[in-house]
C-alpha cells in the first residue's frame, strides 16, 4: 500500500508544480535558475517525448490505460517482496497518471524543467517525466540485481 501512496505523492507534486506554472507564467516565459544549465520555462507539449506523435491524444489515452493496468497488475502479482521493483513501479504509475491527467483535462502536457547539458538544450520536461525516467532506471537496476542473484544461485556461491 505504501507504493500506491508514493505514486499519489508523485501525482500530487506533478500536478501542483504544473498548476503553479500555468497560473504564474506565460507560455514561453523563462526564469533562470542556473545560467547556461537550468531554467524554469513554461512550455506545452501535445505529443510524447520530443513532441513526437503530436495531437494523437486518443493514442496516449489508450497507451496510458494499458500501462497503468499493467503496472498495477505487476505491483499486485509480481513485485511483492521486491521493494526496489515496487518502488520503480510506483514512480512509473505516478508519472504515467500525472501526464495522463494533463492530456485528459488540458489536452496538452505542461512542461517546465529546462536543462542544458553542456551545449545541448535537452527537451523541456516535468515531474511526471522525471518519475517515469527514475522508475525505468530502477527497473534496470532491479534486473541487474536479479541477474547477479541468479548467477550466484546457479554457480552455488554466496
């Protein structure tokens, strides 16, 4: 149950930060946090990452419903006793629902975290996107961990 609370926390922070941006900044407005590195920039996205599949809301609705269903299924059936896997799924669930709410109610996703990595202007993102990325990274860590445990088990070593 704690993992659903984590997902709800992600959703709440995501929606709160987006609400603050929508109500306090014009689209395109930028606030410098760290010059040449990090900005808060009010941006809207009607597609997926990097603006792909722009204006295909029906597709995003279907994909998100499938993803949310799959994540809940895995949380209930396959992640028990695996706290890292449960945490990763909680982040993915919160991130998926956070952006889904934007698409459902705003017909676009509010993005605002704007970073430059060296001279590369990374696409503007939000808290939900960050949670999704963290969740996927934690799944990879879980997979590596399980792979090592399986290898030790197969070889009979501790």
